[in-house]
C-alpha cells in the first residue's frame, strides 16, 4: 500500500525549472557553449556543479577551467537564478499542486521533498508551502545526485517508509531514473518521450489527483 509521496520541486511544484534554464543559458552564452534543447532537458534535476560540468562538456571545454573558476561560474549561475526568482510568489505554483497537497494531508499520507536544489527551503517559504514539508532531504549531504537513487532512498527513510510504500513525482528523466532505482513508484509530469521510463505519466500537474493515481495503479 502507498503511504507516502516524495516530491521533486523544480518543474513539479513550481515553474522554477524555467528560471534554472534561463540562468544556465546566460552562463553558456558567456562561455561560448551552444544552448540546445537536449542540453536544457539534460540539466533538469542535475545538481549545480554537475550541471556546470555537463555544459562545459557540451562545449568540449571540460579541461579549460580550474576548480576555483568552476566554483565562481556556479556561484554566478546561482546569482542569476536568485535574481530571476526574486519576485516569485504563490502565483508561480503549478496548477493543482496546492489542492493535491491538501488532499494528501486530509488522507494522512506522509509527504517529503527530494529536490536537488539547495535553494528549495527559500522557495517553499516564498510559495507558502513549508507547512506541508516537515521533511526535506538535504541535498548537500548526498554522495551522488540524481539520476542516482540515493536522494529518493533518503526520502523514504525520512518518512520511515519502505520504498515500495512511496510514490515519487518528477518532471525530469534523471529524476524518474532515481525514483525507479530506489524501488518506488514513479509519476512523470511532462512529455511521453522524455519520461518514457515513468510508471505513470501525466501531461500536466492539473491531472495529479488521488483518484487519477488510483485509477492508473490498477491498470
Ligand atoms: P540549485 P529539482 C534541481 O531541482 C533542478 O531541476 C536543477 O535544474 C538544478 O540545477 C538543481 O536543482 C540544483 O539547484 O543550484 O538551486 O542547488 O528538479 O531536483 O527540484
Ligand atoms: Mg525537477
């Protein structure tokens, strides 16, 4: 039986994924790396330093920067990102998410956050959602980021549940891989092709309801 839900943040709860992309796009332009849709999709769910490595690799520049320079570039991306989310408020919540969280609370499901983002506590506050997430996986304590299963395994542990009692919700292929590797049920939000590994797929957050999930799990 499902007893808990583990949420990704960027791209599932709010459209911050768009701002992460814009912030990295600026850095890629500065570095002279061509920005493509596949690079943009590949960065979703990936930690800050791993994202920078991916961008440098796409431009064959992985050996051109010292560790110190890389840390500065990553810090610059975060400054770009924080500027972009400066005016974010509850209007930036994805449709259906507040209702779904209320419904989960009403049915006594356990809830936790498994975001790769070190900014997620600020964002939960800005979106007035902190009360739904007493449990948040700390991404700075992980050995490996998504697509490794560690973050979703840690989420189930925080909830005191077995992986098979948990559903993970993700917008990124790396995240779905992480949920599946943890032995949990995966829900993908987005594109069928990009998220073909998801156990259940919804095209929009509007469709994530307990009734729709129950129906999909019986099939
Ligand atoms: P930060 P998620 C991920 O969050 C984003 O999808 C990814 O684009 C970002 O690089 C990563 O967080 C790290 O974020 O730089 O804020 O620590 O999708 O796992 O909620
Ligand atoms: Mg995401």
